[in-house]
């Protein structure tokens, strides 16, 4: 899978990619298995995620040189919401939609069972 900021190689896994040009960040979240990520500016450096980890890339770093792009990349744990015990990164797996700081008017009508935080 290719995005503007990074490439992901599926190594037998369940994962989610969020990489929209209008967003300030892109994410690759690994639920199970293994993925290998190559930042587009640093193809020689491979990043391997472990289950329950996600890579966050600031989209404004995509045009930067390789060292600067690496410094704007973070690997974080996938943490469930304390109230729902569901992580936003994996909510789609249990037919839930978790919205954070989103106006519902910007989403298609007909959404049911929505949790907001």
C-alpha cells in the first residue's frame, strides 16, 4: 500500500491506514501480525510495527529531507478509550465509529450507535 508519506508492506496481518491529503497526520495502526513501513524519503530505513502499535507521520514532513522526516515520525501504542474500552484505531472491527472533535454535520446521515469522546 502506498501513501504520500510512506509505503506499507503487508506481512500477513490486520492493520488500518489513515492517510488523507487534507489531514495533518497519516497513521498506520497494526492490530495483529506484522507490517513493514518505508518512509518515502528514507527507503533504506525500514520500520517494523508490533501488534497494538501505530506509526504517526506529520504530513507536512513528507516534503522534508530524510532526517527531518524521521524526526517527525512517532511510534505509539494503540490505547483503548477508558470509558468504552475500544480503541479508535480498531473500532471498525466491532462495528463502532468513534469521533474525536468532529462535527456530526460533516458526516453522512444515518450513522447509528455513535460514541463521541
